[in-house]
C-alpha cells in the first residue's frame, strides 16, 4: 500500500468514527414504510425520478410506476422504467442508489435480473427497527434535521431527528380559499393582515414548544429570493386584495409586497426565538423551474438587514457554488451547507469543498446532509460524503501543507461539530 493510500485509510477510519449531524433530510416517520408493497419502485419520489423524466420517461409512466394503489406487478413497473434506466444509472443520483441498494440489501446491481429479488428484500426489511439499523448502525448519523411540510406535525422521533418546519406558506397565499386552509391549519380566524401574522407566530411558538431546530424557507421553488423591505400598510393593502380574490387572478407583482413582508417578518420571529433559518438555494428538485429565482446572492439584503439572524444556505447554491463561498466569507451570519450536492455530483462536491476550506472560516461549513426521502438515501449519501471529505482532506495534506492532525480536526468540524453547535444539538454517546 502506498503512502497516499495509507493516508486515506487513516483519515477514512477516523471519519468513520464520527457520528454525523446531518443538516437536511425529508425522512418520514418509520410507520410510513411498514407494509411496503412497492419495494424498489417506492424509491422514486425524487432525484432518480427527475433524471428518468429528463431522459425522456413520460410523467404518466413515472406516476404509474410509483403508485402503490394501481395493482401493477413488479414486472409491469420495471417495464415502464427499463427503457430509461440505462441513461441515468451513472448520474450522481443513480450511482448513489446503486451503492446503497447493494450495501443494504445485498443486490450487486439493478437490472432486469435483480429488480424482483431487490424489491422482495426491501419489503422484508421494512419492519419496526429498520430506522435504527440504517441510521445508527449503518450510517452512524447521530441526529438528522428533517423538513416538515405545511400542515404537517413537527412531532418527530427525537432519538433520530429534529424538525425544521416550512412556515413561509403563510406568505404565499393568493386567494380567500387559501386563507381558509390556513385558518383550518392554525385554528385561527384570518380576515386581516394582523390576524395572518398572529396565526403564523402562534404556529411557530407551538413548534418551538416541540423542540424544532430551525425554520425552512422554501420559496425559491415559486419566486425569486429577493425580499425587499415593505411597509406594513402596503402589505395590508395586498392582503385585502387577496381577501376579495375568489380565483388565482392576482399577479406576482400584486402579491409580492405581502410575500416580502411576511417572509422578512418570519426571519425576525425565528431570530428572536434563537432559531436559525435554512434557505433553499440553487437547483430545484424535479423537472422544469426558473433557476435564476434561487441564486443565493439575491439574499444579500436580508443578510444585511438581519445581522442577528443565522442563515444556513442550502445545496451550495449549486451551480452557484462560488456565490455561497463569497457570501459565507463576507457575512458573519451566513453558513455554507453542502447538503444534497454529493448526490448531484460527487466531483462538484469535492471541488466545492476544496474551495470552501480555502475561503470560508472552518466553523461555517456543513458537509453532511443527504436531503433524501428515505433512510436508505440518507445512508447512501452519508457514505458518499464521508468518501468526499476523506479525499479532500488527504489532498490538503499531500498538496497544501495541512498536517494530518489539522485534517482530522477539520473532519470533526465539517461532519459534526459545526452543525451540532449551530443547531444546539446536545452530544450523545455514539450508538454502536
């Protein structure tokens, strides 16, 4: 074994002993996977499914393939997917899936000879205790921050998770019917802007009582991330127009004043309660969107105006990774998060982490975040991330004069300590 290989082995062994703090997942409660009927075909809510559509798979075929109520056999589901699988198996998404399927279910490859066996093994494994097996015993993830969607409970299993709820949907209402949905969710009457603000704040405070770790801004999927200061009176006039609206007849320009006002107010509320704000930037999952909406530099005015806030800028802003580096270097309250990028492209993640270590203070980089809908994906993406961090740190030692001790210290910061400090996650004994 060469000296370089020995170095990677030592660093890799040290990394494998670090219980990760994972900054971003979408993993549901364990009971949702019990009595699994889809097997392998239940792993297409996101990511590989997007690549399949990009490769040409009709969306109606994708929907049929992953629908557990239409009675299709495994053979019929595979027939829908098979023409497109060869084109996506080597993307970052496809490679990660192939690796975690092999590791967790013992099926070396995914093809026409293995999909039935793989599906049966998955269905058999999806029993109570599977989350502990995968998250702790396999992935060694101490705590994962999981997004909860509008209207969803933030009561999560604190053995594994802390919640980061999306609350910016209070900013995005555009009709009276949508206000009615918020009334049902919040159990509050909402007929004025003041009542909308009160309902959102009361909802946040209930979430705080349940121990949430952060608040998530999801708006880059629907509009630009530029939120300008707006007078309350202007936002109230916008609300009144929404109250009178029976259809989706208001334009973005009509709605923007209230959206900006409510989003900035939410940032202030979260900050007052000591909660960080997680922000989606860069590539939007799925197919077809306006990438310019999610440029991280659009947030600069909020970073300036909310100096006491702490912003966790997601997904390295991919493909705007250098923008995130510049923002985190320039703003004390901005932290750079690599979550999801190791699954998009391990090479991009490696290049980005090299750049970030050179440009951003070492306490402001988060490397571990799988951004998956499944514990299996969290495991797979964690494995890829450990490999990326190992290689980057070894190259820093070999090429940049970093000592091995410094590299191991950086590993602890990147994979655990930075996020644990940022989210206020107590250390716990590693479960083996």
